[in-house]
C-alpha cells in the first residue's frame, strides 16, 4: 500500500494539535463510515493500520489525541445507510451516525449534546 499522507499533512495536523493543547481543548478524531465498495478502493492506497501508523501513532501526534472514534466499518454491508453513490450517508445513515457521535462524545467531554429537531 502507498501512503497518501505526506509529512506536510502530518505537520499541519500537528499544528492543529498544538493549538488545541495550548487552549486546553480535547481532541477527538473520527474515522467516518464508508461503504464496502469505497472501503475496497481506499485499501488500495491506505489501510486503517497505515492511517494509524502514519498519523495517530506519529511521534508528533501521539499523546495529543484524547480519543479516536473509528466508525469506518459501522455500516459495511448495510447499503441502506448509504446513498446510491455509495459515498454519502443516506438520511437514515446520517441519523444513525449522529446517534453514535452523540453517544460517544459526551462520554469524553462530560457535556450533553443537544439533538436537533
């Protein structure tokens, strides 16, 4: 697999992490859900392990990320959660994704997120 994440991208991400650290902000990274078709294509370029190695475990980033939420495989094989293009979540998929984020993020922040009507 190739690594499409270059050092410039990691440097930019590192700067974001530094700014968050300076301001006392918690950092949560999110791996969005992708369809099985897109997951197959993405794996030609980078795997979840490759992403973790290149960014999340990068020496300049490690320890500055409070939590990584990995929803990549959440809807694999469940096409009804994706639109016809296979890249964007359907309304049903979007609602489910928001439910997962609402469930997982307050656990970190101690703050409840308001649900939209």
